[in-house]
């Protein structure tokens, strides 16, 4: 529920300005108290390190060698929780441990988590990660620095980015800014804002100079919210229950009377 | 009456029933695939591809090369002076441009820019799409085409320039 | 109640498997999930969910299917199958809950589901319905030992509420069996096109209904062999004919759904997914359908065992295909169940079979058994005791 004074926030990830310095990854780990990892360089796609998001890394810069013109070049992408307007993870959680807040972040309340990992299955962007090694495991994902946002600050990644590839502000302003950038520099950007209306809209808007599939983004997602798919079945649950109960009750009664009638005519079965 | 193993006759009937059902399933699958193909064929564009469409798949990119390398510093009109130059003159002009600070002309682009400027003289009569048809020809065919142009009045192409222009096309196609 | 049971060598084998399961479970609790399981971030649900929870709950459908057949549709010809079916369902659901205690990251918090309000989550509905249904099953089954113990007053109460709670149980089963399918409709981009469908809830429900009679037949024949009574093959033949209809309808539904969704091309391509799909359809639906339609198979023990085992295996393969194998992941991500995972699920399954075997010898679960095996004075009331209001008349 958004009160007039609370406007939802959003973030622009402008991949044309990203230089792959990974300061955002470090700031994120620092703010979220994630431990340092022992990783293996060149374990995945070249300089990309670590290979994937995990319980200790809530955001990741993807290193992609794209051939534009005569020679290949780096084009960077970024993976993080998209903080969807209609989050599939929150709809799938049976204990409401994941909730969408008014300011925009989808926050995780670890005291409610039972570790069923339905959110991991549900997320179309494959974001939530689990620490299976832990004896008291929980879900790990970007928090949008919800605590910082509430205090009026910007998320950690947006604060440290040296090239202003990450912008942060009210969602309406960010959408307008993203559109403005594409309109004023059409040769630099492809005319697509990733996250604008994918799965019903998200709070993280990505801009790019090359098609998003080439940067490791998940594409081909519907423009409608994912929870709609289960909603259409789950909302008829009470009706279904009442209908079935009535039908079965009626059948039992009919069959009971029929067998009673045949019992009274002849020997018991 | 309980038998513990079905007899051979029923084994035959099991196989027969299976074959019939599998056939039925495959028939339905086949029908759906045929309908899908019909749908796809029906949605193909009614116009066949022309030679220009095919040629456009592998463009010469003359305009792009000149745009990227020359026009930033001086206008395209200045390039008009190259129409009367010989191949060697063009090359030395571009080499001179290389020495100018801020020109940023890489070595391997030198050949392509010279070739583009040589080919630009064909724009006297032809548009880009027509020129692009040269990519579909073989080398002897290209030379023959250029010779034909020499024979046309007002083309401005001399017989001794044929080889140089043909070589320019080769360089553009080799990129 | 027959307290003097002799444990056979088969019981010993089951106890050994259970012990292995317990040891592995201790390792899981002491060392975390990673110490026994291969599930990872790409495959958050693996063998434990695919087999230990989804298949167990599907097989637990034997309870509501036979109850529907005998009590609601009034086909009392099959009433001999009712008690074993309810006990099997009770043990299947109990097994699924035990599996959940191992599979969840934080099983000590599972009660959170009961104090939350999350109607948009399919798992929420599954959790609540399964919890309620387990209680229904307990209330239904507890009549048997209470009879033996002679707790007449409690029994009277139970018999009065029997019809309403029996109806509740059957209705709840329809809901949560289909909700397991609803859960997976949320991820069309992650489940292979061969298995994802908007009709997944119905597919899950119908396959659970199909698994019911198959499991009932298998149990009946196994009990006839192990407890030593002649099986009523005519009754089984009748049930086999009903089962043939259920298999046939599911086959048509699955293939029709495939055609309507336009996924036939994927089914006709040379991929492992297509192979698994056709194995599931061919051995799990097509072959049993043909077998169950033949009178010779309907009258033959071996034929029925073969056909029904194929049906049950088909349901297992379907659950695994939808929830695990058919998951689309990035090319470097992989999952193979570890020995730890398989060991724990086998331990739980062995536990269920063991408890069933013990209770079948202690209590009058099977009507065909001679009265000396069951306790004497209740023999006459036994047949009537299950049928709630009917016994009162």
C-alpha cells in the first residue's frame, strides 16, 4: 500500500557506463556483512568472478566479450534481485517471509523462513540463493539496502559506483530518465528497458548497448506478473471446496439411501 | 479362476493393442506437425527475395567507412576532390590524413578507406543498392562490368583505371 | 489386538534400511544439508521433494480414491480394500511429513505455516490441507485399534462424526493434490515445455487418482501372499477395469494437453527430455492401459502386479520429470541425487512398509484374514464398524 508521501524507489543500471570495476559487489558484501570468498579465477566466463550469485554475493557483474565492429570488446551486465512489483517469490512463500514494501524493496524476514526454497523455484530471474552448508540456513538475495533507503540514503552499490552507472530515485523519475537516455542517444542504447514491464514491472531498470541475451540476462519473460498463473487456480479454492463437499455429500446420501432400500428388500450385503 | 501367466495369444493381443495405440498417437502427432508446417508456409512473405535483398546481406559499407573515418573532421563535400584522383594519389592523401593529430586512422583501415574513396566515383551514376550488386559477382565478372562502364560515355572511367577499381572492390569484400 | 507378532527376515531387512536412514538423518542434522545432499542453487528441489514428498503424497491418494469409491459412490464390493487404503494413506502422508523434516532447511519452524496467512502461496494450501487431512486419516483409522481396545464411548463419537470427516478428507485431498500442480504452474519458463501446462493442477489430481487403485491392488496382492489368504481376484478384476478407465482418461488428457499447447515438436525431437517423456507415457500409461483392458490380465495375479507397478512407476517418473529432471537450468548446472538423499528416502519408505506390516498383523486390517489372527469378540462388529451411519441401521 503506497501512501501519498511514500513513493516507490527504483534503480537504473546503465551498462553503457559500467566499467566492470566491481565496486558495487564489494560495497554490497560490505553492507550486508558477507564474508570474503576464496574463488578461482577463470572458473567461469573469463574474468567474471565469482561465477554466479550465491549466498555470499548478492550482486554480480557479468563479463561478456561482444564483437561490435571489427573486434571483440567487454560489455558488462549486472545481476541482482529485480524487486518486482508483483514478486513471484513473495507469492510462493507459504510463511510470508518475503514481502514487497511500499518503498520498493522485496525484503526477507528470516525469522519466518522455514527453508522450503519455493522462492528459489518461483523466481523467474533465478535470484534467491541458499546456504546449504549452514546448520541454520536462510535465503540470500539483494535487499535493495532497505534499511539505507528508509533512512533516506541510496543503496550501497549506487553510492560507490564511480561512473554513475547506477542511478537511484523515485521509480517514476527513473523510468522517465531511462527513456530520456534512450531517446537522446539512440546509437548508444538499444531501445529496450529491461525490467520496465517484464513480469509486470520491476524496481531495477537496465539499459544496454547490445541485446540483453548477450549479457547473460534472462529474456523472453512474459509482461504479466507471474503470480497471476497460480492466482487463477488458488482463488477458486474455497468455491472448489464447498462445491466438492456438497457434491460428495449428496452422492453419499443418494448411495446410502439406495443401498438402504435394497437392504430392506433382501438380505444384507 | 486364477491364472498366473497370460497365454501366448493374449501376449499377441497386448502387442497388437499397443501397436494400434502407438500408431494412433503418432498419427495425431503427425497431423499436428503437418498443420504447423502449413501454417508456417502460409505465413511466409509472398514476395520472393530479389538479388538486391541477397546482396544487402553482405553490404560493401562504403558509406559507413567514409562516415566513420573522414566526415568527423571535414565535410563530405571535401571528398569530392578524390573523384579525379588516381589510386596512388588517393592512398597518399589518406596517409597524410593519418599524420594529422586526432584523425585516429588505424593502419588496417587505410586500405579500406582508400578503396572506398576509389569506389565512390561510381556514385556519379549509380546508387548504393546498385553498387552493392557487385558482391554477388565473381572477380572476372566485376572486371567485365567495369570495362562496360568504361565503354559508356560520360562515366569518367579510363581503361587503365579498370584494374585499380577492381582491386578496390576486392579489398572491400575482403574485410 | 494381536501383540504376538513374529518379525520375519523381511522385517529385519526393513529395520536395517531404516537404521541406515536414521544414521544419514543424524548426519544431515549435525552437518547441514550439504553434508548429505547434492541439491544446489540451480536445483533447489531434488530427489527428496520429487520422490519423498510429491510421489509420497500422490501415492497417498489411495486413501481418498478408495474412500470415494466405497463410501461416496457406494461400491461396497471393494470394501475389503478400504482399511488398508486408509492405513497406507496415513503412512504415506506421515512419510511425507518425516521427509519434510529432513528436507526443509529449518524444520523446527515448520509450524510457521499454520500461523501465517499466505493464500497466494500454493505451498500454504498444500501445508494446511495435508495437515488437516493427516488428522482426518488418524481419526478415520484410529477406530480400528480403539475397537480392539474396547474404548466404546470414544468410538461412538468417532462414528457419529465419521461421515462429515470422511467427506472432508476426500475434499481436502482433491484440493491439495491439485495444489501441488498449481505450485508448478508458477514457473513456465523453468519447466520443460513437455511437462509444463496450465492444466498441471488437474494432471496432478488425475494422476494421484490413478495411483490409488493401482497401489490398492498391489497392497492387496502383497498382503494375500504374506499374510496367507486367498485373494478375491474377481474384486481385483473389477477394480482393474475402473483403473483402466482412469489410466485411459489421463493418457488422453496428457496427450491432448500436449497437442493443444503445441508442444508436439518437442516430443518428437531427439533429446533426453523427449526420451524421458515417452518412457513416462509409454511405460506409465500406454502399456498399463493395454494390460488392464485385457481380461486375462484382470484375472491374473502376475498381470495385475505388472500393470499396477508400471502405473505407480509412471506416477513417480512424472513427478520427477516435472519437478526435477525437466527443470531448465544453465548449461553448466547439474544435479544427481546423492547416496545420502536416496538412503534417507529409502529409510523412510522402509519405515512406512515396516509399520504397515506390523499393524497388518496386529490389527484387523484385512477382512479376509481368519478370525484367529484378529481378536475374537469384535469379529462380528468388524465388518460394520467402518461404515459409520450404515452400521447404526
